[in-house]
C-alpha cells in the first residue's frame, strides 16, 4: 500500500539501508577501540515486512490470514541472526558498541535523520492529519459499518477499540482464529474496505501536499541525500 506522502520521506526499506550504514560505522569504531573485537553485523537490508508497522486497517491480506490467522509470521533467518548477534555479543564488546553508538558522528557521514523525527517529519504530520480528516467523513463511517455488519452476520464481534479488529482473537485456538481471519478479510474485500479508506486518506494527503509542497520537496531532497550517503558508507566500509 502506498500513499502520496510516501515520496517525501524514507521508506521502510530505505530506513533499513540507513541503519545498516550506521551499523558499519559503529562496527569500525568498536574494532578501532579494541583490536581483539571481531564484530559481526547483519545486513538489515535483507529484513522483510517484519520490521514494518502493521496496517491501521487491521488484517487484510488473505494469504497471511489463511496461513497465520492473527498471529505474527515466523521471523526470517535475517531477523533471527540479528537478535542472536545482539544477545551473544560479549559484555566488553556490548560496552564498546554502546560507547561508539553515542560517539560516532553520523551526521558527518551524511546520515543525519533528525529532520524525520516525530516532531519535525512533515510527511508524517500530513499523514496523521489526513487520517483524522478522513475518519470524520460519512464515506469512512459507511464502509466501516458495512464491514461491521458483514463480520457480525458471520458471528464475529468487532473490536470497538480499534478501526478494524475482531474482539477476542487472542483467546481463540489456531483453527478458530484462522476462520475468523478469513471472514474478516473476506468482508473487507466484499465492501472494498481498504481501497475505499486508503483513497479517502490519499485525497486529503494531496490537499496537504499542495499546501506544503515547497517544504515537502525540501524534505524529500534531504531524505534522498541521506539515502545516497548511506550507499557511499556501505560501499566504503565493506557492506
């Protein structure tokens, strides 16, 4: 799923590239401080959707619903390796890593992403504003009510605390959970839930872009600069 504002910030894949470049710089710092330290790192670029924030529309992928219900898919080998390295790193190397993480000047390598923090990220602010505006429309309420009617007809109880969740899935057995998940995503498809809401959000994002185009283009340029700098670091530091 993509939105108009996605073009003005780093994607999840871009962010993993930048994080990997930072890992390489920290690794070099550690090994400079200790000739005995042989630090292994994992190429974060190989991580998949497990690092992506779940959709605000709840579960809507029929393949995932059929395989896992509402449970998380198993971790990829890359993620398992990343966690294993973090937990198996000797205490002295962990201390050096923490020290270097604080001392390495990422900005001097072009990796300053502070402008993408929650307080200053114009694209993220626009996304939140668009969701707030979209959720107040009658079209938003109508499609959600149609989804609620659909899952209710199948004996499921919508979770009123979320936009598009099902109540009690944590207490369900695996087969029951998969059945509920399939009903959930089928109903979303039947009422065109995801596309309708995404289109409404996208339309408000377009208005926000028109109102803030100059500043957003500047942020887009800075984000591209960071990604280009990450590519240079990876090339120069053994990635």
